[in-house]
C-alpha cells in the first residue's frame, strides 16, 4: 500500500474573465465535484 498525499489547489486569481457563470468561482464551490477545464488561446 502506498502513502497518498493531499494536494490543495490555489484559489483563482482576482480579475479573471469567466464564461457561462453568473459570478467568479471559488475552489470551495468546486469541492466534491468533477471539474473539466478547457484551456484555449486566440491564435
């Protein structure tokens, strides 16, 4: 059996632009949920 480490994600920085949300998200809003992040650029 291997020892597992807990990794805490940092909060999102202030001032980010959010799509399809009424307000900025916090990590506590996402706790216990499956989250899919899609990173894309304008190129």
